[in-house]
C-alpha cells in the first residue's frame, strides 16, 4: 500500500528506486532475522543474477521551527551483497554495486512530484561480516529535506 504522508511516500520512492538497481531486491521495513537463521547462508544462496537484498525504513523525522519550512527525514537501510570470491575484482564489483544503489537513492526525487531534496547519504561496512564469508553487509543512512519549500 502506498504511503499517504510525505515520509512514507519518500520511503515508497526509495524502495522503488533501489529495486531499479540490477540484481538488488529491496523491501520496506527492518529485517528481523530468527536466531536459527544464518544471514550469510541466505545471501550465499542467491544466484549470480540476484546479487543482494536491501531493506529501508524511516529512521527519524526532525521538525523545523515553522510550519512552512521543510523538515528532515532520515532513511535507514541495510544492504547484503553476495560476493564471488573466485574473481580478483570481487571488491571492485561490490563497491560499484553500492555506488549504483547510492546514486539511485540520491536521484530518487529528481523527476518525481515528491518535494524532497537529498542532502547527505552515507554508507559503511558492518564489521561483523567479512568478504571471506562471501557476504558483505552495508549500513546506509540517507537524509532528505521534505516539505513545501525544500531549500538546500
């Protein structure tokens, strides 16, 4: 179901933009893994065409002082990528995939009717996984100014 308020509409747009990246399947909401589920095994089981999974959620919303000013919405995300250790350029390919996803998130609102302007997107590797496990876990934080004016 599509969101009605601007933060939820923005989350819908972010998820749709992430799904436009080849090999990535994106979902809304934070993924909660069962204790007996191996995250690495789930991602390792993906095919070469299915390179990763991503989840996005609304992390927070910060109001401005006046109602006519834009407010800030922070979208949190997690990306799990399947790595092919047999190739020498495995990390280059992983970083390219992360950058492709980030470019989609930064341009998600450019040609849409959603009044939102990106003003900061960061990603970092989560340390509990390593490329030796054939899985790379990435934490993503994207900040948007949302509202009537959306000045940068």
